[in-house]
């Protein structure tokens, strides 16, 4: 259920509605919007009596929410969520931001060189894994705390924001000290303890779609984070596992469009994991932009042949620079078309 307040509703009237919801044994969350405040009612297993709220001061209407994912639904919040960082970078709305860097932090030289390259090309975020959940226990697991320190050094040197993966609740406090964005990987999309834990941290979260997850399951996973108190969530389409074997995953471009339609949360495309082949990454990055993504996350490595993980899907610096020019040209063309339409 959604209780929509009038634009003129006072803070006192909103507080009275919140108290009424909680007095009935439900959970209430105020969702301030550009024009008015709405109050989402959750925790109910059946219908909530609308007449308990319709007569309260400042209430414009009471709306039934049909989607099972309440807080992340556009039914609850029609306008886009925009996540704003301390340096002024904004993810969501009409913007398009690029996150780039190696799959894993391997050395000081490697991460600093890559950070400088992606910064010069126009990226806003440095990606790099310090903790690496891998399919094989014998594969490189990351530099862990040392990797986090190197990411912090790269941020200090370039001004880039840092996005890095958190793989479990045990390492979450340390990762949160260093990261600007906490990435929950595909393997952890339904790790509900981790979702609730990052929901209690005051840091933006990027939630990646699970390898076999439906769009609805991704949205329900995001609901765990928002319901725990953290509304700063981005969703990432990174390809799903299908019967196709020619590519690493099947990149679901349609999911980007559908997510923009279904949720107010920012949507990010991951063309690197989407195809797993460097020569296909630029095409899928361009497709992400055109499909409506608010940004992309791309793997870039100074020497992909020597990468300790995901070398075959990593772009060399000059190819990344060319991709950034292509994306800017497409954005310019799209802005021109929008201007003509107006």
C-alpha cells in the first residue's frame, strides 16, 4: 500500500500517518519526492484497510501496490532515484557514468596505471576487486586488505570514486571503510544475510543480477537492501547463463529497458561479463547506453594477457579510450534527437 500525501502536507501530518501505520503493526517508510511525500506500507500479509488513513490530515489518496517489490517499484516512487556522491558525481536520472578498471587489484603499479588511464578517458569510478569470490578455491582470491589500501591510494591520486566487491558479512566492515560503492556480485545476489547487512550500511550499493536470476528476483533482492534502510541501490545487468556456449553469458539488453520501466533505481550495464570477450564489449556498452542504462562498468587492464583474472574480457587502454569517444558521440546524437522531439 502507498499513502500519497498532498504537496502541502506538513511534517506533523506525515508523522501522524507514520505513527498510525506502525500502531497497526505494519512498517512505514516515508519516500520524499520532487512534488510530494509518499509513505510505503510494508509488512502486511493481506489487505490494509484504506479507511484507517484516508481521513487523516494531509492524505491525498491511498493506493494499492500490485508489485511484490514494494519499495523499489515505480508504483511507489515514479521519479528516478539519483545517487549523489560527495564529489558531485550523480548516478541516475539523465546521467550516464562509467566505472572502469581491472577485474582484480594485482599490484600498486597495475592499479595506479589503470586508474590514470580510465580517469583521463572520462570515467568517474575505478573498479577493482580486492576480495575475489571465485569458482575454484585454487584461483586468485584477491589481495584483500592490501588491495583495499591500493584502491584508496589510486583514489587519492586520481579523484576517482572506488567501487569494489564485498563477498561476505565478515569482510563488510573493512570493505565499507574503503569503498565509495559496495558491489554485491552475481553469486551473492540471493545471499539474504549479506543483502540485509549492506542495507544497514550508509554506502551506495550496486547489486548484480544473479547468473540464473529473473528480473523479478533481482528486484526482490534489491527490496531486501532498501527494506533494511539503504535506498542508495543501483541494479546491474551483467548477463545470465543460458544454453549458449559461444559467449560467457547472454547479455540481456531487454532487462535494462524493463528495469527502467519497473523500478526507480539506477540501472548499470556490465558488457564485460555480459559477453566475456573483449571484442564484443564495445558493442554491448553502446547497446547499454541506447537501451537506457544510467552507466556501464567495464574491465580495463594495461596488459590483459597477463591479467590474473578475466583477461579475455578486459579492454586495453587504447580500446577503452576509443569506446569512451564512441559513447560520447552516441550521447550527443541522442540529446539532439530529444531536442528535436521537444
